[in-house]
């Protein structure tokens, strides 16, 4: 059943929480995705079989949560995730971040490190507003964005992406790949080499910036950005199991 949390900023966030043993698992979805996605629902069932606490939710402007997508930005959605973790979970949590959720996981690793016992990044897309969107714009697109405050980009998954000036400008305040990134807990990064949204250079750069004793990157031949085939889902389970085992033994 979906419950709702009203944040300190008045946003109303939908979430589904499954009780179980700790450390619990919190799923962070990607841009324009919601908590009903294949990976979120699959991992919820897996966690239930393991008697492991699990929480999935919708950022503001996504799914059943309040607000409009076009009004949001990375900082807003990271703040949503922080309140979800701090107010709805007990003890350190394992964050599973898909695409943008991987970036938000890394932001939380800087802000509430004490609440994190591990991270699994699935096609993680840190800094994509700057290194993906802005870097890919030509002069005309940049001018249109700055003048009109928005621009539409084609998407292979849904209707065209709406990129706002606020999304770009706020994203610059959330960048995580410009300095060493402290990840003092087990971290697993999963990436497909057929991902047309996140280049292999992104997880390699993240691996270079990350500081920690238990960080591994797995590259899967033929896997795309969705990373939701049965084989990919099994790999996510295995990686999550490794992080749980390490966290349980800590």
C-alpha cells in the first residue's frame, strides 16, 4: 500500500515500505522514472524473500508524488531522498540507485554518510546535467535554454525530455565527479557496454574519483541503460547480497 510523507518543504512524497531486518534497502529511481519500475518492484520482492527491510518512493514531480516534473531539479530530488532516508528508516541503509538515482546516492554519501552502509549503482549517471545535457548542447540550444528557460530533447524511452535552465544551474551545485569522493562502505557499480545514455567513461571516472576499500565496477557486455533483463536483475541481486553480507559483518 502506498503511504505519503510530507517533507519539511511541503512536498508530498509517495512511498511503499516493507518491514524487515536491517540494514534496510532504499531504492532511488532515475529521471522521470517512478517506484513502480521493473527493478524497484523486483528488488522489493527479493528483499521480502530475504526478510530484509525495503523502501521505494517517488521524488516530487514523479509518479504519485506532488509537484510538476518541470519545476524540479537534482537538489530538490536529493533533498526528497534525504528526508525519506532520515525520517522513514532506522539505522544505516543500503542505497540502490538507478541512473539519476546513482547520482543522488553519491550526493547522500557526502551529506548523510552515517546513514549509509553500502551503495549499489545501476547505470549510475552522476553529473549528467553538466557532462551529458549541457556538454551536448550546441550554441543555439544553449542560447534557447538560457533565453526561454527550457528546451526539449528527444528520448528513446518516453516523450521528449524537458530540460530546464534551473535543472542545469542547480546541477552545477550538485556535481560529485570534480573532487575525490569518500565511499567508506561496500560499493558496487554495474554498467552495460550497450548503454546509450551513460558512456563507459562515466563509471570509470567515478571509479577513479572514489576513495574506499571495497569498491568494484562490473561491466556487462550487451546490457543497455534499462539493465533489467533476467541476467541483469540476477546480477543486481548478487551485488546487493555482497553489500549486505559486508554490511552485516561490519
